[in-house]
C-alpha cells in the first residue's frame, strides 16, 4: 500500500513493521489508528494495520510525509475516511489534516480552532469547534460547527451551537451535535443541537444531560448520546433520542467512554473516574440496539480485560466482527492494540503510538 522511507538528518529511519496475523482481505484493505499523543508534546501519530499483509505499521505519517517539520501535530482527536480522502482532527494544532486515503500522503489542511470531531453528508465535511483556546474558563466562548467543501477544503458556512461541542451524527437532513460545556465546569452544557443541513441553522436544542460527549446514530433512527457526569455526584450515563420526535426516550445508567455500532449491537467501554474516591471504574458492555437493552456479560470473554490498564478506543470490523480495543496504559508511553475474535477471545496484540484512540477502516476498491 505505501512506500516507507523517512529521513532524519543523515539517517533513513525505517518504519516499525510488526507481523501480527495472516493476510486476509474481507472487504477492507486495512485500518488507520490515530494516536492522540500527550497534550503539548506534539506527538500525535498515525498507525496502519494492513489486511493485505497482516502487518502493523507504526507512525506512517512521519514516514510518508518526511518534509512536515512538526509531523502530524498535537493531539489527534478524530479520524474518518470520506470518498478518496482521509481526515484527521488535530485538536491543539487547530487543524484537520487531509490525506489520500490509500497512501496517507498529505493533501492539505483545514484551519479550525480547537477542532474536535468530524461528520460528513452531501459532499460536505462538518467539524465541531470549541472556538477558543484550550483552557478551563467560565467565560469560554460558545462553540460552532464549520461546514467544509470536501473538493476545495474551504470552510463554506458556520453555525453557532452550544458550549464546547463534541461528536456529531447525521440523520436524514439533520446534524446532531453533543454540547459538553466542559470548559465551564461545574456549569456544564446539557444539550444536543439540531442543525438543518439545507439552511445550516440550529433549529432546536434537545435537553439531555450534563457534559455530553459522544453521539452515534443506529440504523433504526435513534441516537445514542453519552454523558460524562460531573466526576463527583452525577454519574455517567447513556441516553437514547428518537430522531422522529427529537426527544429522549430512554436513559441508561451506563458509563460510556465510547461505543462502536456493529449491526444491531453496540460495543461499549466505560472508564469512569471519581474525584471522591480518586479511582477508575472500568467496564465492557454490549447493547441490543433493537430492544435498547443491556446484554449480559462483557464483550471480552477470555480474561484479556485483566491485561488492559486504561481502555481508550474500540472498533469492530464491519465484515468479520473482529473487535479491536486499545489501551492507553499510563498516557505517556506507547499503548497497546488488542484484536479479539467476535466471540471476545484474544487473537493478537501489538504496541502502538502514545494514547491510541481513533479508528478508520479503509474499504477495498
């Protein structure tokens, strides 16, 4: 897939290539894993797992784009493939890095301050922005969503939403945006903004819960929205919005650090911190998206969860059902990626970059 050579001074630094499995292409050539890197260290990196070879390749961006002085940048927060392009949100570097999806060769960048997440519809990219510097501030500005033309990579329109907007999801002609208000704690935002994509205006806000984060759309017209709580007395939770009525129809007392939907099952991990106990509570769950109920047991069935110190990402292969879970460990050293079969049993693991977090699967042509 890629030509690997990186010059550092007078030395060619080869990529770290680790064989982890046999080659097998099931509708996808591979997947990208965006490592966040510790804030302020300029160490966000991009890894690639190649299904055509069974090899895991670390830090491909620096290798493929050797002339980029600061490499990928500071804190990778989201990654998506749309059309022929790969988009990576680099939060503290105030940009969305745009690459060729097949080669990871840099095409350009979209400049958006304190950008957070991506969504796509009708040839447009949508990027949520905190609209201000990275700082806890009760007077932090209200956020916005930028619309970007994916052909020209130019911002075409903006719409004001709530405070510190996070993940987004498109259902029909509406864009749903989870507003956290995280910079304004303890006065968190508690709404989901609903944007009409044609007029690009906010048509309503849905009251949900404080400190919202993720929002995912299932195939039944429902949205799953996570709340991180306040880390003291308000516990994390998960809320289901019916997009026909734009109302919360069900709430679950489930810590949801992130979730990945595969068919009618959502794979959920939770890493909930309490300032009262100064302890983390880790959980792995599955949700039946048809019945909107918690399924019994964990999606890790063989005890591999005992090896994972700090789960930080989850993905499921769209065809095989293989489950991928990342471990950020201590947040300052390389992490670990675990591959489990669809029964939740470990197949392999490999060392990643620092704070491995976000996945994007590359479809076969």
